[in-house]
């Protein structure tokens, strides 16, 4: 393999004995398993030739890595979509072009039913799992956790939607689990659901883009596998058949986004939905196995955060978390949308800290209406 190598930033997952490198956007499904030494070699490759990688290793450790070993590693990276060759770039462009027309369902048949009749029954069962009543919402916070793990929390969100007249548009703000080129991004295409496509509100999206200091339509591939929009949208579209959609992802806090949305909502009013999860604790996230004390701390953090939001105090909610030791993933979205949350009061309807038995870890989910 000749010339200087160009690498994409991989998603790195620690595994027993090493690391797993995968395409962050899910275009390429084949991962690369590496030891710590292999990961070191990869860290040297970007912008260098294979010969220069050999030289760097020799200078650092006095070891000459066989060229064949480096070629095999580069080939494995290409097959995983992590080495930018002409072939890989063409495939990425092709997938990005597809997303400029529509965003298909990725989790139908896995996280929710694909057929409309079955999907309607699914919604009714989830609503039945929450015995309370909802209240009219201007802002709704609900999870993006796998629905089967928090049925009553999604049921509470459905109760809110029952009590809220169908809006002309929905501002659906999710958490970016894939890298964005900017702090936030939008995808202005229909999002498919079992209930038909959720059509984008193009005028509102264009108005929002015009107010931001960065390009809003910046990373289409980040939406390809993103569950933080797809799972909440299943419930929203199931209740609201005609509402237009503004699908937004937040990667880093951006007060500019909140201020711009506040302006846009004056001309394009709609329901603001924050699709966020709460605490992430246990071995999957760097802790020991879940204990009663760790679970109690996660619940305390989650509920304290939600209660302060329900009093219309987003800054106090964020301050309460401090360095966020239980890893509440709502932080960047809430910080970005603080201008829209300030002064709005409401109620926490549901909360669950769900145990993931195989890993002895847990994730928090809640429903809040403002």
C-alpha cells in the first residue's frame, strides 16, 4: 500500500485483551480487533507512509515492524471502512447521498414492530403500562432508551401526547451518539416510521439554519443509525399523524442553538421534545457492578436533575449535577436549550433506573412535561 495513509476517526470499544475499532456511522459493519500494540500502530498511521510508521516504531522501541504486518493492518482498516481509500470514500458518498432523500427505519422489527397494525397495538400496551394521566405540554422530555426497558416511562409520554393537541410541528432534539462536524446538526428529509413518513418542516429548518453561526445540515451520516431520534419518533408519529418534523442532534452544548430556536419558534411554533436518557452506571460505563448505594446515587441525581428542570431552572439542574459522576446524557442538550426551558414549570411523571442484567449496569429514563 503506497502513499500517505488517511484514517477516519474510529469508534473504540475496550474488550478483553484489547480494543474493537468500528466505523462510527455504521456504514461498514466489520470491526477490527486490536491489541494495545496494534492500537499504537494505528495511532501512528494517519498522514504517514508505511515506511514512516516503521521508522517511528523503531525510534520509539528499537523494533522493526515487518512491512507485511503493516500492510495487513492497513487492509483490515480498509475493510472496516476506517482507511480512506478511493473505494471507501465512494461508499461513504453513496450512503450520504441516500440520506439526502430519506431516512429509512433502522430498528423496525428489532425495537418496535414494522407493520402499522402491530405498531398500534404496541402503543396501546405501552400506554396501559402507565396508570396515570398526562397534562398538556409545551416541552416534553422523554427517553431514547430501548422501549422494552422502560415501558411505563414511554407510557407516561404517551399520556402527555394524549393531553396535548396535535402541533403543527415537532422540534425533536436527540443526543448525537456519532461524531458531528459541528455542535449540532439536522437532516431535512422524511423519516420513515410504521405510521408513514414524518415529513420535514423545510421552511422552519431553513430559518433555523440562517440564524446559526455554523452549517446546520452538516453530518448526514450521523443520522443513519441514530436511535435517539428513531425510537422517540415511533411514539410521536404514532400519536400525531400530520405534524411536521425538525429532527435535530446535539453533540456539544450550543447556546446559539437554543437562542436561535427561541426566535424560530415565534414564527414556527411547535412542541419541543428532548429525547434524552439519564444516569449511566455500572461496568459498561466504568464503574463496578451495580450496588444499592450506586443505584441510590443514580436515582438521586436523576430525580434532582428532573425536579429542578420542572421548576423552570435549567442552570440549577446542571449545577446540581456538578461533574456529572453518573453520566446523565441529557446535559449537552439541556444546556443548549436552556433559553427555551428557563421559567417553564411542570411535573415529573415517571422515572426508572433500568438494570441491564448481563452487564450489571443500569440506565435511567424519565418523562417530564413543561
